[in-house]
């Protein structure tokens, strides 16, 4: 599983998606991220992602982004977990 720190993320690398709940997102988020709550994202990931583009997933505690990255990597997506 690919991981990186948020301080090393740059928008030129790919889209940053925050999987936090809307309330957690309001409390703490990076302005470069788009918020798609974990359950909504996982039920419709194929609507949000293309296999030929890189994506960077983050969440407040790292649990949801970790689970999502493991599953999506298995399915052939280019995803990286981003940690605060």
C-alpha cells in the first residue's frame, strides 16, 4: 500500500479526496481536498475514479482512507493513502 505525508502532497500529483464525515471535514481538512464521505465514496467509487489517473485519499484518523486504498489497489486503481 502506497502512503505519503500530507506535507509531501502537491496538486500536480493527482486529486486529493477526503473521506471524512462532513462534520470531521469541517473541523479539519486540507483546502486542496474534495470531501466525499467514506460510505458514499465506497458505494460509488467507479463514479469518482478513473483507472488511468492517480488519486490520493485522506481522512481524519487514517482508518477509512487505509481501507479504501487497500481495496482500490486490489481493483487496479492508482491510489495512495495520505497521512496528516
